[in-house]
C-alpha cells in the first residue's frame, strides 16, 4: 500500500527537528570521548599538558606512538592479549559447539541429567572467593591457562548451539552415519559447516569478552608480569595516575614525595595511547561484525 | 526411511557418547561445582596455607557477624541505590528505540545506531581511561568548565563523593543504552504495518500511533526485562565500581560484590568473604527464581 502522507503539522515538524538534534547529541556523546583521546595522542605533548585539545589535535606529533613502541612490556602484553583471545575463542567455540551437538543425540545415556547439570551453572556459582581458592589449589595462579579454562564451557552458548543444531535437517547426518561416519566426523564435516551463522555470532561475543577482560588478570596472574594483558597494563597505569591524584588531594604537606612520584609516573600521553590501541580492535572489527552482534541479542531473546 | 531407522535406534543407548562428553563435564565440575563445595570455608576460621580441617571450626559465627557489620549495611545500601536507579531507568532504552524509529533517514539512523551500540563492547578499563581523560582535575571537560567560568576551581567529578550515584549511572547508561534498545527496535520492526494503517484511518497522528500501536507492542518485552532487573537486584557487578573507586568515592561506590572482594582477596579473610557471598547467592537465587516465575506467568514461558 502506498504510504499515505499524514498532514505534516507544525508540531510534527518541531518534533522531528528536536528528535534529530537529540539523537545526534546522544551519538556525539558516545563518539566524542574516543575522538578526544585520538586527537590527544596525536597532539604535541608540551601543548596539551596545560591546554587539552577540543576538536583537533594541537600541533601534530607521533611522539606518543613512538614512546609506546619503546615502552617496556607493551608488545608482550599485546601478544598475551592476542593469544588469549585467539586460543580462548577457538577452543571455547569448538568445545561448546561439539558439546551442543552431542547433547542433541538422544542415544546419549543420562542425557537429561547431564544437560541439567550443565544448565544449573547459569544459576549458581561458588562466588569470587571460593573460585579463587579452588583455582589456587589447582595450581593455576600465574598460569596462562587460567585465562582459558574457566571460560571454556559456557552453558548459555551451548544452549544456543543445541537449539540451532536441532532445527538442522536430519537427513544429511543420518546418511553420513549410515556410511559409517562417527560423531566426530559428522560434527566436523556436517554440523560445523551448517552452523556457521550461530558459531560466528558466539565467536564474536567470546572474543570480545576475552579481549576486554582484565579482572582475572588482576586476581589470578598479578604475580607474573609475563602474563600481563593489554587491558591490565592500562589498568595499572590508570591506577598509578589515580593514586597520584588521590595523594595530591589528600596531602599537600609532603610535596617532595609527590613530585618524586610525578616524575616516575608514566606521562598522560602513554596512557591515552594505550587506550587508543586497546580499543582499536573493537573499532576495526565492529563494523563487519555488527550484524552478528545484533543477531546475538536476538537469538538470546528468542531462545530466552 | 532414514527417519524410521532413527526411531528404531532411539532406545539403544550409546555409551561412547558418555565417554566423549566426560572430559567437558569434568571441566564443568572442576570450575563450576567444586567452588560451591568451597562454601564450607565459611564455617571455619580458614588461614591460607593451613589444611582446612586443622583450622578452628566456627559454626555460624561469620554469618552472625554479617548482621552486625556496619560495612555490610553500607555496601548493601549502595547496591540498593544503584539497583533502584537502574530499575527506574528501565524505560530509557524503550524510549530511545521509539525516538530512533522516528528517524526516517536510513543513513542517519544506521549511523546513530552503530555509534550508540559501540560503547557496549568497550571494556570498563577503557571507559575508565576515557573518563579520566575528560573528567580528571586536568581533564578536558574539567578545564573547560573552569575556562568558561562555570566553576571557580578545577574540581574533578571522579573524586566527588556526592556525584557518585548519578555519575556512575550516567556512565552505565552511556555504555548500554544503544545496545539495550536493539531488542525494542526488533519489537517495533515486528509490528504489523496494517495496525498503523488502521490507526491512521481512525485519524491518529504520529504521536497517537506511537502511544497506541508502538508502545503496547513493546510492553511485554519491557515487563519481562523489568522483572529480570528486579531479580538481579543484588548482582550489580563490580568492574565499574572497582575502577572508579578511590579514597574519596569509596564510601558511596562500594557495592556488596566489591566488599566481598575487599574482605576476601585484599584482606585475605577468605572465610568471612565466602560467608557474605553465600548469603548474597542465596538471596539473589531466590530473587531470580521468583522473577522468573512471574515472567513465566506473563509470557507463558521462562525467560532465562
């Protein structure tokens, strides 16, 4: 049916203008902080220290980025972040999809009980402290695998995959089974290729979770600098800066100590540059993955 | 034919499947269930390094302590304040979705949606860094306020005890508003266009269409999400609050989860930390189950 134009009343026009302004305003508030740190990092350090940039960089300098590349530990923490994201995502997606597939098999003994056992983990957990004690007793403190193993099996993702596999046509799998293919072969050759959309969706979420996480680094692997992730490196710099701000606020008495700290602390530019580099992967990946992100919330909602 | 075969095979259990599932279930057991057994620490005076059964048995002493601990009361109050604010603000994403839906220019709409959703995938560490860049004493916005004569001296909102509640709420909304709106946008997209046509025939303008057609279509989603929010009352999380906590904001920003972290992992008082988190878990499971039951009544199926 042709869209019947409703008479555009003046109040409607005012609303439209107001609505556009409001929406663009909200969008600007969402973008501006990122824009600010980008222009800050490209500014001349001496110019922005006292007078921060507003819309465009003050002067132009790549000194911050040069500093970062010479910064101790930057590349190593980047490497650790990339490793945990790649290994963690690949393993988790493989395990969850394989398990999701196995749980569609009615010939599995005790299937219902095992599945409930898994689903229960969405509702109850031991809490932060007992999980810490347990992980410590497994000897996983200061161990790279503490990033991977606790997040390996996600009940929620398994539910999504199981539901997806259940609505795939059965005939392909059955004919393969009749030809003597085992579960693993069927999974690799048939189920994985057919489940690409849901697997991509889950992979994106798992990867973002790994890239963004810092708290496990903080409680489990603080003791080993070699395991520091990029997010945690940033956290440490920020913490330093915050402590300094705290001390300036609290004690103007011990000025000497503070200026000591001032000189030992990383310059603001370094912090900002790490922030830019740590958010860069999300910005790069996001436009291509947006449909998966949106799909992610929809499957979740439909499955519910 | 294939189907008949499948039905015939159904009762025959395949124990190889059990073998294949076993390693994954072991991981679930080790990382999700063993920590629950760790709750036993709460009835002992556990000292790290000493075998548990050589520690003093305290019975419910730690649980009694909870009810007399002023810090529990204070952090519980903070948790409740954040939770109530969150619940009051649940209509925001819905409103945002309705307003965004009124943007008829496809490119503008896509642009707004992309950039308002993006912050959801940015880690809290990075958000803290962005906030630090803009709002710290020498941050851009703080300086701008001074330069424009709005405030006399550079006072950072990050170290203001009074601003904690609204500022943290603002940040949380900044991160999640666009993302939370997606589900409502989908609900709007699912509305039968004929309903609008019918309303227009009846003489309804844009505004009345929004009130009488768009809004009711989203109400069910809204009610379900609202109830779930109530169910998650105590689960405010800790990442955001931990990052923005400093000596000034601490009294107002410390939520229950964060207090558990401080008791257990900073003061190393494992047993008391576990005791608090047990009480918290029990109450929040009860709340979630209750919320789920109510949502089930409304929607006809479970939500989680």
